[in-house]
C-alpha cells in the first residue's frame, strides 16, 4: 500500500483532473472541489476496510463513471484494478487520467458491457464495487459470474427501500451470493447518508450467467 501522503496526493490530483475534464465531457454533476472531496473521495473510501479484507486478487469497479470509487479504492488498497463502464468516452477520459498519474500498470479500464466482460474474465475478480448504479437484485446477478468463490461485491446505496433488499435476498441463492454485511454512515457534510451492502460469492450460480445484455436490469430475476 502507498504511504498515506503519497496516496492522498495522487487522489487529489486525479480529482482535479476529473473536475477539469468535466468541462469537456459530462462526468459528474459536482463542480465544486470541496464538495467533490466529500461526495466523491470520502464517499468512495467508506468501505475501504472491506476492500482490504476481501480475498487477494483483482478489484473491479462496475459502472465507474468518472472513476469513483474505483481510482481512490485502487490507490488506497494497492490492488490491481479494472474500471468498467459501458460509455467508452468516459472510460477514455478516466484512462487518460490514470496514465497521467503513472498508474497505468496498476489500473486498467474496460469500455463495454459488464455481461461481455463476464464472458471474457469469468471468475477473475476478488472484489467488486458498484456505487449508485442500479438495483441490488441486478447488481448481484451481474457480479456473480465475475467473482471467484469467496469474492465480495460491495454496493454503495443511499435510501434503500426494504422491498429492494428483500428481492435481492430472495434471489441470492440463484446467483450463488449471500449478504454478509450491511451498515450505514453519514458523510462529513452531515447530510449524505451512505449505506453499504457487502455480498459474498459462496457457490456457483444455479442458472447460466451472464444472461443477455441488459436482462439483469430490464428483466430482473424474481
């Protein structure tokens, strides 16, 4: 793991790069640096200890957008990482930022569908994150074929309806996943609630995954 001051410098430099790039391509609705430090960097690092304690191996950030939580997590944890997003223009900007910081040997990007990556790199990941991407039921289905047995999926949520949680728990056995941790915190702005769900891949899925592109979101398992 990088020394604290060096890792913080890298993350600050990356955040500054993204805010500048945001003037050219829409990466984030946040344009104020102080707010971005809370809602991007601080928020990204809420489950850092869960990342560190996950099995050794590759880390992936599903739906990375502007590279959050992927870049801060990768820098702080020291894990090799793949930042995944279907919007290739965003991925290209993120890769340029990673390259400019000299992190291209540690952090890679993938511009394409998660389902396609799952066919290419089945069971290749030890830990995945997903921040405000889609419903839990869809996330655990998408993550399952990417994770090795014992691997973890860490989902960042805000207000979460109990019905969303119940549906995810219902289909966990079908996709070989289990909820192992659920906790909440409030960020230092005093307003932003962050709830973290940690799922573990405990067995192979009972059905063939991945399904067709988009099926997990548009036709969730039930």
